[in-house]
């Protein structure tokens, strides 16, 4: 990564002391989101100090290096097969934390006849919106892009799976 932008002659040896580059240590210690923020912030720092530290060409080059590494990291994140799983998990968390669609809600009477699956099917096909659900939800669904609809549908299927697991556990316990 770093060697693509800066030759080893230009690179200070302390950046790879111990056989590993500092950026790789930083990447390993941060979440992907934190690492993207680090790259963005570092690029901005070099841009902001461009005319203040006496080496504007060096600062411009360093800012450009971090911007390129940021672009590479964003492309890598989009190609990641786990990206969609993360998006689905984030959507499900939002359903629970922001909208209150938690276990108690999902186990209620508005979801005991396959309505979560019906809503997922609606998102995927445009057919079969649950009649017991509000038109407000339908309007929100209809405004989503095709990829967003896939993510929300998958999160609803996950919610239905969890609902059925809880129901099966209650039945097994005789509740």
C-alpha cells in the first residue's frame, strides 16, 4: 500500500520498524469505519497545513497519498462479501433501536401470520404488502432504492427467523 505512493528511499525507516508498517498496525487496531475516518482525517490535516509548515509540496503529496489509500479502502469495503451482512445487521439494529421493532413487538399480533415475510416479499416484488401494517411503512418502503429494499427485506427475514426461534422455544417449554 504505502510503497505504491512513496518509494522506500523517501519513506522514513521508522514507519516499518519491526517488519510491519505503521499503517498496517493502525488498520489492525481500528474498526473499518475508524480506519476510513483516520485516512480521511489525516489527508485533511495535510491539506490544512499546506501553506503553514514550509513544505507545501510535501504536504500536498502526503495528503494525496492518504486520499488514494482512502479510495482504495472504500473500494475494498464495497467489494467485501461481508459488506452485505454488515448492512443487514445495521438495518436490523436500526429497526430495533430506532423504531422499537424488538422481540416484544415482533412477537405481537401484528406479526403472527407471516406479516414480516409478506413485507419482505413486498420489498422484493412490489406485491403482497401486509394489510394490517400502516400505509406510512409502505410509503417508506416504496421510496427505497432496489439495493436498500434488498437489505431491509433481508433484515425482516432475520426478524421473522428470530420470532420463530422464540416461538419454538416457548412451545418447547410449554408456554
